[in-house]
C-alpha cells in the first residue's frame, strides 16, 4: 500500500476529485493548507497599504491505495491539477505499513 499526498491549487479540487473517482479511488481526505515553494508568495494592496502574502492557500489531498492503483491515481491528479503555471503543486508517495478499519477491525487492503 502507498499513501499519496498531493498539494494543489484550491480551485482544482473538484476536477481532481472527479478524476480520482473515475479511476476507482473510493475515499480521500482534504485539508486546507498554506505554504510556498518556488512561487514565493505575492504582494497585495489593502486600504492603500501594500503587504506581502508569504503563505499561499493550497489544498492537500491524502489517499491510501493498493500499489496497483498508484500510477493511475497519480496520472489522474496530474492531468486534472495541471495549469502549466507556477504553483501547480506537488505529489508525494510514501509506503504504508498497515491500515486498520476501526469499525470492523479489518486490516491491510481489506480496510481500504
């Protein structure tokens, strides 16, 4: 099993969710986050004063999948989230040692 964490632009969330559902992803978690990378932030004007917005709003999606679904999920995220502009986001894939469904006690792939 693998855990996919994708940090994307907030307005792309619905497209990414639909793309993941089309490839068979049944569940995901969404967290509103703020951060920066190469995009660095930007300046804004508020009541005549300029200020720097260092941390930009993003959305983090977390999914745990069987190994055989990882590549199709990554492709779905990339195709739905890509704008070809700076700040499109990142995808991280890490191994998951164990999964347990609390309600039933199922473990491993059965708990997904």
